[in-house]
């Protein structure tokens, strides 16, 4: 069976994160969340699209937020536009989360 493009994108994006791996259909057991990529401390949803829209980005972030394994996981959406290099993908996070995790730390 031929590999689907979005699966290949998820595997490539996972390499950017410490010990990152594509979850695939494994959404039970110790890692009970359902995010696309498993990496400690992160809740990562990946979207691949020819023309990513604002709505797609918001829904991807919301999905990452809903599917966190731990409340301390940082939810992000990684948006990859077809034809772009993986390192050109966008990382989407709401400003309040960004501030709480990266700016307002004490």
C-alpha cells in the first residue's frame, strides 16, 4: 500500500522534536492522548494542505489543546504547505499559551 503524503509529513515533522515519533493509529495505553506526534512535553497536531486557511490553523490548534496527555504539555499545530520544505512549516500557538510557557515564567 502506498504511503499517504500526510503520513510522510507527520514523520518528517516528528524529527524536529526530541524523541518525536508519529503516533499513527496507536492512541491507547500509556500515551492516551491522540495528537499526531508523540514527544514529551508537547501536544502536536500536524496539518498538510495545498492552501492552509486560518480556520484550518485554529482547528488544528484546538485539536492539539483538546488532546494533550498532560495539562503541562504545550499544545501546538504545525502547518505544512504542500511544496514547501518541512523547516518552512508554521508553528501555531495561541498568544496566551505562548506567553505562559515562554514569557511569563517565574
